[in-house]
C-alpha cells in the first residue's frame, strides 16, 4: 500500500458503489459510537436476565463472574479510547471507530484505528484473571481485513493489537506471531512510530467504508 497501482480504484465512488460519501445518516455512521457501546449493552442485558444472581453476589462479596468480566472489559475499552483520542487530537489524519460489530455480533472490535501507518484492530485486556492468548485478536483482524478488502477493493492489511490496561507486565501465552502486544502507555507512541503505508486517498477510501454500518452488515 502507499503506491499507485491498477489494483487501487481510481476514485472513492468506484471503490464504494454502495456508499453515499458524506451523506451517511446518523444510524449508519459509526463515528458516533461511544467507547464500549457493545459491551455496555451486553452487560445491561445480562443484568436484566440475571438480576438476582448479580445482586446476591454484591451482597455476599462474591461477584457474578460474567458481570464482573464485562465491567473489566468496559473499563479496558474506555481506557484505550482515552489514549486514542489523544492521538487523534494531535494527528487528525488518524481515525478511530468505537464498538464496531459484524457477523451478527460474532465480531466485536473495541476500536478500529485507521491512519497513515495502516489499519489496526484493538483488543483490550484489563487486569487479566486468566491466561491470555493471541488467537481472538488475530481472528478479529483477519475478519476485519476480509470485510474491508471486499468493501473497498483496496488491498488492506489489518494488524491486530492487544492492549493491556493497568498491567505492568503483559503476558500472552502461546504464539503471538503477527500480533502486537502493548500497554496503554505504549499504544499511541507505537502508532505514531509506524511508517506511512496508506496514501491519503487509500486512507479516505478505507475510512469511508469502515464508518458505514452497512459495510459490516453484508
């Protein structure tokens, strides 16, 4: 990427025939998503279905494990979002989408980051209480790459990033080949240090597709 080739569409219109650039309705434009939106919704649903168990856990000091896990995941996603907002504030060429979902909810991205340095999926981990592997993050990136590549006809490469929140020594069990492992403090400097791989036109094409909810629904 970053070079003009015949494989890259000549115009945004050619790349995205189903996208009305600049005329997305509020419901279709994912730029309005708040951090951890998908996790908050899941936690709320779980609480409604298991209210007694959650409240009993609070009273006995033995919190419901799933409800607590959702709270941790929400905290992690929000912490990563705060760091990424700093990146966008300093370097507006970078774009960040929150709570991106596809495949009927089977694919859930805490953040999708698009900038001159490439396209990145964020998989946040807050104070892990169990073994962390790279498999989920890798699968998220591969599926995202398929979806964006199909929507844009741009040869997108998506890099998975595992972001550890409030963890001094991030550890990933097993193979982590192709997956970047960072803390929240390392995240923005690492992104800023990526060499440019997307042209301005390629970046805009990918961003326009990514922010359209219909891209993820096909």
